[in-house]
C-alpha cells in the first residue's frame, strides 16, 4: 500500500526512534508498504519516521542507482565488486565510520524540490537485523554507505539539512517554511504539518 510521506516540519521526523521486537504488529506489511511507497516516489531509501512510525527501521535500494550509472559513474560512486544492495535494516546501529569522507548533493523525499551538498563518511560498518530478525554486521562503502547513513540519520531525528553550511541553510529557509505549510506539489502522496 502506498503511504503518504511526511513533509519537513512534522514532529516525528525530529524524534529518536526506538528499537522493535519480532512481534511488532503487521511488520511484514509495513515493510512491504515502505518499499512500495519509496518506489512510487522514485526514491532510493525510506525510513519509518517518514511514514509516521517512530521505529528504528529503514529500507535502501542502491542497486537501481548502480544500474542507472554509466561505468565511469559506477567506478566513482561504488567500490570494485559492489553492485548495490536492496536491503531492509531493523534496529540498526552504526558501529564505525571511515576517516575518509566525500561530499555529494543529497535530497530527501520529505523535502521535495530541495537538495544540498552533504559530507559523509566513505565507508561504515553497521550492525542490524534483517527482515527475518537475523543479526547482521556488514561494511558498506561509497554510494551505498551514503544512502544507509542518510536513512539511519532519519531514525536518529537527523535530516540532511543539519549538515549544510549555515549560508546554504539560510537561503533555503523560506522554501522550507512554504514546504512545511504544504505549498508544494510533489508527484507522490505527502502529509504536511497542517494536515
């Protein structure tokens, strides 16, 4: 089921999410709806707070991005042998981050029409449970690690806006206020503060 994505300004986007147990009600349906909602909005990741659930859960598809790139872009954004992932992350915790960092433009389905230059760690190691609640500890790099960090931040109440230089953030402020009030026309269902 396609769900409305919460827009910037909704309180849950700034809350620290809590972990869940395998008996969380209708979890498989929720995850299925998250994938459907994400693809409907042409996204590459979606976190539970973006659909109003304050739980430590997100989905990431970097495989589609990898496949859309030409070989030069693939080499620039992905490490050798990495062709991207399609993965569900439950109760995730980033354990370590590389010293190497890189900057790229990022956007967010909760902040349509706006993007900004964000510096993130090139590689991370993350502990999480998959959809079957099997424990995983994996390392990711490049674009995949960037997407994971972006969605993980959502579960910590952090938005990519928090990484922008003060001047860039200031220049976006009036657009963000209009967005929060619903003065945008995204091509996917959204829920605004006023709703």
